[in-house]
C-alpha cells in the first residue's frame, strides 16, 4: 500500500483512523479498564522514562495521540515537552493538554520528517506508533537524527502473537481483512534489530496485560473503531457468537495482550 502523501510515512489506514478524529483512539483506550495488570501500560512506560529525566529535559513524543502518557509522568524540574502527531484532530486536542512543570509545544508533522535540527532532544518517545507507518526503519533513522548523542529513546512493539490473537485478530476472524496496524512491518520480533542499527544498549522491557472483558458491548465497541467502522448485521452476529460463547463459558472474554517497551541510547 502506498503512503497517501508522497514523502509521508503514514499508512492510508492510519490516515482514515486518526487524521480527522480522536474518537477511535479514545474508544480503544476505554477497553483497557478491563486489564488484569494493576499497573496501566502508560504508568509502566512512565516508570521507565522518569529515571532518565534529569534536569530541564527536552522531550519529543512522536505520534503523541491525545497525550495521555504525560498525565502519568511527574516533572520535578521544568521540562520542554514537544508533542508531535500527523493528525490535525490529535494536535488540536493536544493544544489543551496541561502538564505541571512542563512547557508543552505541539507540532503537526510526519514521523519520518520531523521538523527539528539534528541533535535537538534528550528523550524521544514513540508508543503505539510504528505499526501504523509504512516504513518503521525510516522513522527510527529520523528519531536517531533528532536526538543528541547519549539521549534516550523509548518505542513500543507488540508481538506477532498479540496482533494475531488479540482484538485486531478478532476483527479478522469476523471477516474484516484490513487491520488498523501494519503489524507485519513492526513487531517485537523485528524491533530490537531495527533499533540496534542506530542505538546502543538496546533492551526490551515486557509488559503483560490480558483483558478480561465481562460483557459483549465493550468488545463490539472496540471492533467498530477498527477499519470497517460500524459492524454489519452479519459481522455483529459472528462477533456475538464468538465472544458470547466465551463469556457464557468463562464469565469473560479474554484477550491475551503483551507489549514491549524497547529502550536505547543514541550513539
Ligand atoms: C495508536 S495511537 C498512539 C497514541 C499514543 N502514542 C499512545 O500510545 O497512546 C497512534 C498515533 O500515531 C499517530 N500517527 C500515525 N501515523 C503517524 C505518522 N506517520 N506520523 C505522525 N503521527 C502518526 C496517530 O495520529 C495517532 O495519534
């Protein structure tokens, strides 16, 4: 699939999912209240960023979405926080984000073309972004370019198994062929090798959080945020059969999810 705009890395699906709305992301985040892990993913990510904040850090979050991550980070000294996203809807929402002790700057740009000079940032974060782009390696190279030597980078990756058996997998089981992410291009299995081309000391921190969803509606609502939108009668029936059967047998619909935070230091 070609990128929708020449020179940009966003996939056509990401454009449709995010360019003009924050709702798909917000409705998807809602299902994580059924997580079995008492620590949220965002709090987990924040716990790895906090130790490297130092004083007055210059931070870039690429594909920042609605900026939820930054509600989990406490800045004890002033920080310069740049939130970048290609979506005008996300950028508009990000303009209202207030983070104590941080000066927030919002930039609308593509992850493969970041409008900052070489060596501009101390920390770069890109969570749940790279499975949405056409060329993860091009974005990772761009991340290395805008980071100072010795700076820290944090990206996330999902295992192939989670993408096949998780909620995106359920979407395919009911006949939807398009998934929201191009997982074939960026998974836990490929992320470390890609990161090692530019960063040293690359390591993975694993986060496991299954979802145990007690009712049908949150799952159907999630499915409707994925490509294809509102479920047809037949898709709804198929999903109801699969999910309803499991809830009847086990009391909940379980989705085994695991993600990794991949951390590196710029060379
Ligand atoms: C799944 S959301 C993740 C949001 C946030 N980082 C999080 O972890 O909750 C993916 C975000 O990446 C943005 N995005 C997708 N492709 C992009 C690209 N090529 N350049 C910049 N942002 C992109 C979308 O607009 C969306 O806000």
